[in-house]
C-alpha cells in the first residue's frame, strides 16, 4: 500500500501558484524534449507541474526558471491526472535550492529536517 503524506509529515509547506517554467529531459522513448509549462503547487523541495511529454517515475529532468534563468535538476516522483493542460507531474529537486522558485518559504521548512536529525544534548 503506498505511503500517504499528511500535511504534518510534509518536509515543507506548499504554495498553490502558477509560475512559468521550462522542462528539459528525455521521454520514455529516449527522445530529448524541451517544453514550456507552469507550476500548480511548489514547495522548498520541488513542485507539481503540467507536462505533455511521456515520462516515467524516476525520470530526471532539468527545470529552468525563465525569470532568473536558474536551472535545477530534479526527478519525477509522481504522475497524476491528464487534462488539456497536460499530465500532472510531481518533481523533487536532486539538490536543495531554496531560491529557485523566487519565493521565500518559512524558515522552519529548511531547518526542520536538520533539527530532527540532531541529537538532543540534554
């Protein structure tokens, strides 16, 4: 049975927002693609966006924020419903990138994981 994340078990807060983004990668057939998209939801560790390319779980992509031209490597971790806008694709950043989306997340979103892994000195 797949594990379900609850709001309290998430690593960072989610923000429902549309941010233009460009995705680059390879389809399941191995064809290179570059596509314009937009986010549905973002968080400090990745996001959910629409793509019209045939992908599979675990596929690696490069997201480009056109506003900053910053690139971020990520992995497909969720594939959802398909609509006229494309398939909902959940991505997780391979390396932390706190400023990629151009949004400031709550400070606890960045330090919660580190704090929980530190031993209590008392």
